[in-house]
């Protein structure tokens, strides 16, 4: 059966490329609206309807779930055991492209466009994998549902909607990250520490960072004599803070040097010592920890702000499986006891983990190895894949180890050959899962 399925996929390569080109032509940035038919905006709905027509043209059953998601099934029976989860929304194109972001140009074997790898290309591969199984007459005793979501990049309200409607199958993989398999995601804690500055300080304004989940690239302060202090760092994602250079930590260093005689000096010193420059393991917050599955805790000081005399530091901490909210609160309380800072608020998203021994993970790893010829293994990420809130779900592809497809950056692309190879990996995975007791 697998040979027949692979032959179908190879024969349909041009059709898959054409569909990807068409999907990329939609500037489907999720933009919430009051229109009940298009909850994420017209462009997202148009892209969803394009995918729906393509799925029907391949002989699959479809259902538009109120514009929040597209459901594509091998049968109309509505009893799928296995799910594949992709998304049709994209991040904005941004600046700096050398190819047109919505033209899907092919050059040197790469198809360029926003969404090529994140996540329209993987959607096309998943769609053709399912179509191949159906059209080759594979015996799908465990039915399969492909879900195409509409707002992964803006908080995944689509997943909440799908959960509420009960449409997510029990065994789900999501080709919206990297190969081989991501089965562990760290917990994410976001919290703010605040301290009141004493009267008489020369510090007038302090601002740094754009969003809490990035290492801040810019931070600046002004003094009462209108002097300004500006520091530049290097941006990176908060889950990999060691790849960045924290502009806020630099700013605090500089302010501590320049305001030694200022009333605010003790507060600035305490702030600096909570997150020293180049420290990313949370040691100075008393949060350092590590276990072998998810790896070490990471800490990023993402935002700083001075409003009405209150200095606020906002952190994004990614924590391993042996830590929880209670532990974090306890350790922070101990650390902050003799400082001017207090915990202002904390939001926690617990870690996500699916055992490596599970039938799902083992089937995916085996299919990946046999099709790609590369070694299969499980990985941990700093958190936040599309399946973070789906029990038993794992991320599976499609960026290969040592590959960089410029996701969220200019000139995002997918190697054209990956479209069919990834479809083969998904089809082989679905075939292997048929043999499992699910
Ligand atoms: Zn994505």
C-alpha cells in the first residue's frame, strides 16, 4: 500500500505546488472581526474556502467550522481517531524581502512566500497525504481528520473553539514546528515585579522592550535634566534568550553607573541584580532549575516601564517539568524578601509532555526515519507549539534539523522537494498508526 500511496504523491507533485501557490496568494493575517462568518477576517476566510474546494476536489469530506477552522476527513462519519493540525493564518510579511512575499516564486528549488513553511506548505503535504490514502483505497480503520486553523499566530482561539465543539481527535500531530518530534514543551510563566521609586530621583522615564516574549533590542531612559540614555541589544525569542543580548540589562548597568548618588540607586541596583547581563538561567531570581527531559529553566527580562513612580520589570520564564507555579512563587518570594521589589502579577501555562513510548510518537519517529533516512528522536522546546493545550498532541515537522526556512522572517521558503517528501512522511505515519491499538 505504501508504494502505491507514494506513487500517487509523486504523480501529484505539480498539483500540490499549484495549491500551495494559490494559498500563499492570500494575505491571511488573522484580524478578528464581528462578522460571524469570518471571525478572523475576509482574507483568512477566503484562504480557508480555497483549501476547502481543493480538499473536495481530492475526494475528501469537508466542514467549515464557522470560519474558525476547516475540518477535512476521509469519511463523513465524524469519528476520527487521528488528527493532523495545521494553520492557514500567517504573520505579516514585514520588510526586507528579496522575493515578493505573496507571489510564491520558485528559485533554485525553493518556493518563497509568507507561510511557505509556516504553515501552508505543511498543510498542503498533510492534505495530499490524506487524499493519497483515500484515493489509493487504504483501509483506514482509524479515521483521520485534518484540521486547518485560522489564528495560530495570534493566540490560537481557534483551538479553544475546536475543543469547545469537540472536534479534535484523541491522537493529534501538528506539522507546525520541527522534525523529528517535539513531545515536550516547557511551562511558561509571565510575571511582573514592581518597586516604587523614592521621591527626589533624577530618573524621569524608563522604557524598554516591545513584547514580553522577546529579548529586548532597545531600552532607554531620560533624566530630569533631559539627558537621555539609550542601549541597544540583540533581539531573540524568549525561549532562547542566550541567542540575544538584553538591552534592558545593559540599560540598568548604565543607570547604576550614572546614578550612584541618586535616591533611586538602591532600586536600580536591586533591579540589575535580579537579571544580570548575559544571565539567562534565572539564577539571580532564585529560579534556576533543570531536569533531563525538558532541560534547563530560562528567564528573560522582556519589558521595563516607569509609570507614576513605579518601576516594573516583566519576565518570561520557561520552566521544566519538575517546576510548577507554587514552586515559582515560593522561590520568588524568598528572593524578593529583602529587596524593594514585589511580585505584581503572574500568569502560568503549565508544561506539555507526551511520553516517548506512546504509540503516536513511536509511529511518527519510525515513519520519519524510513522516509527521510534521518535519525528520529524526541525534542523539547521552550514552549508554545500549536498542540500545547491539546492533551496527547505532539508537534511533527516540518523544518528538518540544521535547516532554516526563515519562518517569521523575510524570504521564508520551503524546498520544493519537501512538499512531497513531507506528504510521504505523513502518509507513512498514518499507515503505521492504522496498525496500532488506538
Ligand atoms: Zn505556525
